[in-house]
C-alpha cells in the first residue's frame, strides 16, 4: 500500500467531491430536462448517475485518500481512529469547497447561472428523520463493509445511496458538504438554505449513531 502525502490525499478528496457534485447536480438538470415533467423518471436518472459515479470515484481514489468526500464520513473515521484530528480538520473544508466547485461546474456545463440560491423546500420532522436514517445507513455501510468486505466498499456505497434516494423523504443527502453546495443550485437537486441546518444536524446524529453501532461490535479493537 502506498502512503500518500496529506497534500495528495487532499487533492484526491477535492477531485472526488467536485466530480460527485457535478454529477449530482448535472444529472439532476439533465434528468429534469429530458423527463418531460415526470418527476419519477427524473429522480431515477439522478439516482443511477449518482450511484455510478460514487462507485467509480471510490475505486479510483479510495486507495489514495480513503474517498471520504463527506465530512460525516471523515468524522466517523476520526472517531474510529482511522484518521488523526489534523488530517480530519484538513479534509472537511476541502470537501465543502470542492462540493461548491462541483455545483459551479455543473452550472457551467448546462449554461446555468454560476451560483444560485435554491428555493426547493425540504423541511419538517420527516426530512430530519430521513437524514438521520440515510446518514446512519451510509456511515454504517462504510464502517462495517471496510471491516468485513473491503473490496465491496465502492459498490456498497453506491447502492446504499441509490436506495436512499427512494426510501427516504429527503432523497438521502447524507453529506454536509453536499447539502451546503446544493443550497447554491436552484435546480432539481437543490435545497433551500434555511433547511440546511436541519439536514446537517441530522447527518451528524446519524453518523455518530452509526459509529456507536459499529463500536458495539468492535469495541475492543477500537480502544486498543
């Protein structure tokens, strides 16, 4: 296994998160354009593109940075002592900045205004609970699969997000960087800025609960 420098790992996180958001937002714009007003078809297109790019990005960049692309994933790995505090604190702002760049890239590709303010309302208890569940599922999937089936991680993560698009009311953001960036896109994938704190709070709760569930199985190994 090659040990990459922090700067190379941060670059991998930046590339991956940028491409992830360009796909999430870009496929949302494309899906809405070609779906002829059928929201279900648009969501399906958005789902398939997101799951596919996640698998590809994790296969490509996982060996370099761990392919977090998500502050709550980084949080979970820090709690699990898989990344130190200095590196975790470096990963998170890079993920957020790169997510915003990904949104800008999608807007450029589809001739949209570079930065927008979303008007897509996503509020209420159902949305908060959905984000807790979605974040729990994502982080638990990553922790358990890394431990038990490491070669399956890229596909497991892509699939858990694809499923979350359909079984949660929030369509499974499960990522604070994604949430912040999507507030800057008034497109199919957007979220109103007022609703961002609810989503991020729920995502942190879901991530910590997933870590606690993982710790219940592997406590001795984490504390040693």
